[in-house]
C-alpha cells in the first residue's frame, strides 16, 4: 500500500511540475506587448509602430494592434475570420520581410466578442451584424482621425469578408476600396459543396473513419451545418484533405494554437479567453452567415472590390466566390486566384499577396 501511495505521490508531483513549467514558459511568452518591427537584419525600424491598444466602441472596450514601418503609409483595417478568430496571433510566424506593414499601416482589430474584445459580461443580444457593422465604422473613424486620412482600405478574411461587404454597403464613403480574402457569398451552399466533396474523396481513398464521421450528419437537414458538424468532422477533414485553412503540406491546427500561445502581444488571461471568445462568437454570429446569400442581398457597391481566393479553398467555395464576383456591380473589380493556396492565400503565398495588394492600392 505504501508503495502504491508513493507511486501516486510521485506521479502527482510530476504532473504538477510539468504544469508549473508550462505555466512559466507561457508567462515568459505573455508580456501582453508586441515586439518592435525589425528589418531583415533584425534591426528595429526607426519610426515604425508596433503597438497594442484599447478604445471604447459600441459601448465596450475593444482591443487592437497597429503595425507599420511608416505611419504615413495608407491605412488598412483588417477584419479577421471566424467569427471570433483574430489572426495576427496565429499567423505572425509566417511573416516575411515583404509584409503588408512595409507599405501600409495595418490595424488588426479583435472584433466584439473575440480575443481581447471578449469578456464574460457581453450581452449575446449585441452580437448582431448590425452592431458589428457599427463597430467597424467606429473603428474606421478612429483610424481616420489618428492617421489623418479621408479614407482607408477595408480588408476582410473569411467571416471578415461578410462583415466587410455589409460595412461598405452601408458606409462606402469611409473606404477607398474593399479587399476580400476567401470571399463568402452563399455559405450554406458552400458547406454543402464541401461536404459532398469530402464524402466522395473519403470514399475514393477508402478513408472509412472519415466516411463514418461525415455520414453522422445530413447535408439536407434544416440544422445543417450545425456547430457540432463544423467543429468536428468538417474542420478536421478539410485540413486533413488540404482544402481548409491551408493547402500547405504538413499544416496542422495544433501549430496555429501553439503560435497563439507563444504570441507575445497577448497576456495569459487574453490567451485563455481566446478560446472562450471563439466559441461565444460562433454560437451567436454564425447563423447570420449561414442564412444570408450575398448574391441576393448585396451586389451593388459604390467602391472598388477586389477578391483574392485560393484555388483549393472549400472552407469558403472558390467556385461560388467567382460566381458572386461576376454578379457584383462596382466602379472597379478584379478576381485573383492563388494557384497554391486553400483558404489563407495571404499566409500561404505571402509575397504574391503583398504584391497584389500593393498593385491594387497603387491604382486607387
């Protein structure tokens, strides 16, 4: 008995020791402050901005990061995906010296209910598209005042493209142009296309476990795509088949989580709340995206629209995005296909992405 108790005690102490070491490492990587922008030689760029800040918009404190090599550059407000998934903490390790911040002042805003802008007291009834469009307007007005700009560029990724479209539709005078990455159009139909593709692929490759996972869900059911489906079979298999977040060989979601946990811009509390905010946002905002068809609700715009989409993207259908693009009426529009990307061409082909964004803004 004493021997068993001794073994249990040693085991518990070992677990506690590992947890304490893990917390210590996490604390070292969680100062809650961005590192300065540096050149390719590792030297801090004089006059650059790399800051974390909070302002009150929409009746609550919301957090954001601003990064630029030159504050005089044109301003981009970046709308992250999800809903509820701020991207700078996950994608910063993929950054090269040829980054957006070289040519633009970029604001990475954690939207209402996400990341730094999540807290347990948020009223779920405020998590509406109307309110988030208003939040976007207020964030835009702040950036215009601060950097003395009459207009800025609005850029969205995934869910951010939906929020972006609704924002420029209501407040076109605030923006020079809109750039959509992984452009949402008819997400319900997109999910059905992806489901059928994955099921067929799983059958053809004799992936029996995948077939079993997928067949638990009915693509024709009224509740499809449910959060249970999105967070289990759908996301896992999309990334396994390289048609989800990235087409890159060897990509894993666990790698993105590791990036977020080692991101120095967040405190430990903000990192822990990141997961709460992601789930909270999905639960309260997702239905808005799933039920809306932009082909019917949003096709006429007063500003230029540019869509950047990965060839292998099934998380948000590239085919449907192209069909939506064809219906859009705008002063100028261009569709850019990234041949080696899935849902994140801005990360998978970063230098090409920056070059195209620079090309877009040079004519506006």
